[in-house]
C-alpha cells in the first residue's frame, strides 16, 4: 500500500489538460464562454455587470466561513441545536447569505457516527459556506467509491474509523447540500472561538478527516 | 444485464458505486475563464434560464466520450450552449459568429 501524507498528495492536474494552449491567447472554451455571455447581455437576458459581481460573491466564500459556524456550534449549545435543526437559517444568523436556492443540512459527528458528504452525480457542495469544491471531490474516484466503500476512501485520507462507529454517507442534490459538524478535539476546553475555528479545515467539514489540534501548531 | 441494458440503466454521470481508482487529492486554482463560467452558471440559474438540474442533464446529454474528454468547465460551457440552442434562446450560427468576433478581437491585441 502506498501512503499519502500531507506533502506528496499534490499530483499534477489531470482534470485540467487544456490550460496550456498558446501564450495569453484565449482557448476555444474561453472564447465560447465570452461569446455566450456577450450574446446573453446583448439580448438583455442577463445584466452587463452580473458576472463580475457574482465572481466577487464566489471569491468571498471560503472554508473560513464554515469554520466560523463550526466553532460557534462547539461553544454555543443553543446555536448548535438551531444549526442541526436548520443549517441554512443558522448560517444566515451569522451573516452568511445563501446566494443559491439550496437548503443546508448539518450532520454531526459523534463517538457513534462519522459522516461523509459526496455528490455522486456531479459536484453539489455547500458552496455558500465552503466556497468551491476541490477537484478531487468532483472527480470520479471519490464520487464512485464514497458511497460503497467509505471506510476505504477515508483510509486513503489517513482517517481510520473504528468498526463500532457507524459511517454515514450523504449524497448531495441540486437542492439539498450537507455540511459535516466535526467533533471538537479533546484538550480544547480553554480555546477561544477563534482558536477553535483555526482547527476546522475544509476537509473536516466534508468529513474526510477529523479536526485535530496539531494541524496549525498554534495550540496555546 | 446485457451491454445495452447497462447503458440504459446508467447515464454517464451516474458513477456512484462503480469501481474506480484510488483518490488523487488534486486541486487547482481556477483559470479566469473557469471562474467566469462558474459565475455564469449561477447567473443563468438566478434568471431561471438554466437551473442546476438542467445543467447536469445538459452535461449528461454530451455523451460518455465528451464527458470523459472535456474538463469540468469545458463540459459546463458546451452544455450551456446546447441548452440555450434547445430553448431557442441562442442559435448555433449566432454563437459561431460571436465566437469568431471574440477570437479576432483577442488576436488584434
């Protein structure tokens, strides 16, 4: 078995073979995007400024938002209850707007259950709280295998789930997205909300790794 | 199941449960056009021109070969064009002419 640790998992980008066409000259699909967009603007079906403004929205979203939600849930039991009851409403409470028409279901990891999210059909993902998904989430191996051999998939991320812990896999849809609420690491009782948020990475909220104190080296 | 039954039962995107390789933890910064393409998808959805379901169906309709050979956002923009043709919002000729114009503009620079 080959092991993948932090340093050596950045393979070349197989999902993206067409980037190196010419120097600075836009490629075929780049031109197609510009042409479709300009035609729609000319027909007044979309506004001239809307793409730029939506890019700003996309750029404003990152796993830091999800981390803030998780840290609040870890420190505020009433918020945690509201988050588990209605993920979208609780995120909106923290000022995170949902620019799309999706619902959010937050699922909590416990000592009995480990949760994992996937989109087998395409790449549905809780974008308002995590930003855009990584390429591996959109690629076939993860989508194909997460639903049938989640423990083997988790092991490839270095996550070994004990046999007495149930693994639940949540398959996202166009309308319903999931976010994992990871377990709060032991020994963080004295951490501030901000310090806790620093422990919460994107992958912990997809459910492929647990939140741990040693990722940042910043534990007080 | 016969070979054709398998085809009927699984559209190209329906990969859940199929055998597949080890996960390569790859990622990349989006190219500017890819980010524009993503923003375009959102804006098309806001205006009820193409919703997420239609987009997925449009990608499926590209067929297995294109799904396999085009990159993620290449599939999206081609699917958008096809769906817009299908809905009568754009015509293939219009798009071809506009692409020619965009291309000549960029080669002038």
